[in-house]
C-alpha cells in the first residue's frame, strides 16, 4: 500500500534553532515528492523534488531527496516565529495519485 | 488577481441538505483537484480533473459529485450532508496531472454540518 510518513508529528524549538523534518515514503512508480507549508488554511508550495541528491534551496529552507532510501528531509535554519506552521510532504506516482503525509506541526518559540 | 478561488469560504448547514462549493482558477492550468482536510489536518485527495475529464476518483461517497463545466472551473456538489462531511475542502490546480507539477491551492472552504 502506498504511504507517506512524516516525522516528527510535532516539534517545538526556539527561535534561531535549526530543524530537520523527515518524510519517508513507499509508492509505486515514484514521480515526485513535494513539500508544502500550511499556516492557517491553504498549503503553499515549497519544493518539488524528483532527483536524488540534488539539494533545493530557498532562503533558509532547503530540501533533499534520497530515492534509494525513499526519504526526504526539509531543513530550516535560523528559525523564526513566522516559520511556525504545519509542513506537509506529498508524493506522486505515475498513476496520477498524490498521497499526503499527516504533516509535521512546527512551533517556534520567541 | 487571485490564482485559485473558492466560494464560499465558510458554509454552515444542516444534516441532510445539499450544497455546492465552487472553484475557479485563472492560471490556464489543465488539471484541477479537490482535497478534504479533516480536523487533524490530514489532506486527502478526492478528485482530479484534467481538461474537464475525471482522472482521479478516490474512494469517496457517491454523495460527492464533481462537475467541471470548463478547464477553469471544478465545482463540488454534496448531497445529503452528514456530520462527518465537516472539514475544510481545498481546490487546487496544476498545469500537469499527477503531482509532476506545482499545485496551487485555493483558500479553502470550511464546511460545518450541524
């Protein structure tokens, strides 16, 4: 059965800390892995990863995919209170199905 | 110049009623989706349309019926609403189908069934 597992489910850190969020998956005919940030309502897109070992960066956020070990990490350095959100990982396969993980709820303390 | 819009944003209704949620995207995308997010924030895909044709139909009750009059619109009609239908429903669109492309989400519609 296809699945996406994110860990930890929740995380509380202080401003300035670095965090690493994990996403492991099992999916038939993997096509891409996506990270989203969801603050209040609608998720906003962060990264799409299709190739192993290539880091994608956007400001203090970065992500990398390991297709051999079937996981991805999302790193956030020098965290700020505005980073508090639920981070969603989603995986798609060639059968056009998209599977979301349950998300990691990140809370940054000032 | 909203990319993906949904109406209404909030919907409160009684059990047994029929209601519709509308979604429109002005991005020129070929693919649109409906997601359901439950109280635990778990997002689950319900339907996906590509060029007005249904391509994903997850296991959802028959009471849910999507309708795509054109590529820019994907509406969700729900018959005989039940308490368990209470959730936030998100519409999204992408140029390509199947998650191989960035998905842009609407602001969500919070449905409360009393």
